[in-house]
């Protein structure tokens, strides 16, 4: 029995000595690994590569999915911000347009001599294509009356044709009403020439200026403004620009086509010219063609009796 115990003790000591030697051998500074170490390291590395590649692939898939989800959420946030920016930009453009329009209207007021300018807004448009009309948000309660001139920041657009307490209707210059006339002046280089705006050419989208004295020279590009005759339209309000000059059917007078200065399809803010003086019904009023200067004998007799 003691002999067996001695063998075990000797084996334990030899094992400890071998283990210490092996540890010291592995811990010393070496540049080359032993064959057992190489075999163990290569085996472990190969096993790690087999496990690592699928793991890295799966991890990459989850990372890509996570990145896509983050990109999607960020894209949604950016789209919302772009939509907000678009709305804000539209509001800014609208405010700038309104500001410029109001500035032009303020400048236009300074040219309305003998008139009390009243700002108004277009709230509707008459669907009747025969007589082009718009509806304004000002009526008789604000002092609006029949035949008052209406203009935009670009130029003359028409006159009041119907009034209610809180709204008014404007018959535009591009109406097909044959009785609609506006006394106008062609601002020539040498001399101003009078004429009448009578009618509208739908195909050309231009006004027709008639009754121009054939002895006067009228050229393309000259401006046409209101003459102020008749007491309806203020003098000097821009109507448009001459694009073509011709003669009428009989060759006694000239006729011209006038491109309107105002865009009748894009009207928002306008000015109603409230006349302080007495309005005279003439060629650019209700087109009655009555003699406004001479009264009939019966009227004179009646006045004499009074």
C-alpha cells in the first residue's frame, strides 16, 4: 500500500513539473508557434470562421433593415417638413403678390383726380359669357353707384352695371355688349388722337378702337388711355396698347386693335372711382345717344310754365 502511494505522488510531481514547463514554454517570447499550437489555433480559427460568417451575414441583414427603417422614418419627417415649407412658401408668395398689388393700387389712387377711390375685392364672376361681369364686395351702403368706373393696378377694367346694398356688379371692357363704349385717347408722338372703344374681338382677345379720324397718324405700340369725357371714367387711366391699325368698312375713319393692359381673367383687388362731381351720361355712359346739351321745346315750355 505505501508503495502504491509513492507511485501516485511521483506521477503527481512529474505532471506538475510538466505543466509548469509547458506553461513557461508557452509564455516565453516566441515568433513561431509549435506544431501543436498551430494545429489548435488553425482548428479554432476555422471553426470561428464557420460560425462567424453566417452570424455576420445575419447581423448585417438586421443592420440593413434597421437602417432602412431609420431612413424611411427620416424620409417621412423630411417630406412633412417639405410640405410645411411648400405651404409657407405659397403663403409668402401670396403675401408678396398682395403687397405688390396693394402698392400698385396705392400708386393708382394718386392719379384719380376728382374721384374718391374705394378699394374692393372680387368675390365672384358672372358665368354669362355674352356679358363678361365680376361681382365685388362693395355696394350702395359703401356709396357705390351705377356707372362708376372700376380699375385694377394694371389699368381700366370696366364700370358698375348693377348695385345691391352690399355688392356690386362690374361689366368688363371685354364684354360683347354692342352698346358698351369708352371714350379714349391714343397717346401719339406728336399729337393725341381721340377714339371710342367699341367691341371686343374674342379671337384676338383685343379691344376694338373705332372712329379715329383718318387724317391723324396712329402707330402700333402707342398707348391708349381714357379721355375722361362723359364723366364716367377718370382721365388718363391706361386701357391698353395698339397692336394693329386699319380702316373701317367705308374707309372714312381708322380702326385699331388694342391689347388690354389689365388681365380680365386674373382680377382680385380693384378700385372703384367714386366721382365727387355730377356724372354726365354720354358715349361712355349708358350709350343712350341722347342730346345732352339741347332740350326739347316741350321741356322748355314746361320750365317756362313753372
